[in-house]
C-alpha cells in the first residue's frame, strides 16, 4: 500500500468528516499496517 493512496483517502475523508475522522482513519490504517504488513 503506497503512501499516495493513504494520503488520498485522508483527503477524501477530510472534506466530509473533518480532521477527527481523518485522524481515526490514519490510526486505524497504521494499526492494520502493523498487524498485517503488506508486501
């Protein structure tokens, strides 16, 4: 998973839900990457 895709998702959410949702998404994304590393 590239950082570009993650940034795009955060930008999309930022426009709708605000910074809190974006922050939660970033945390969940990081948690998933830690638990299930993609190659």
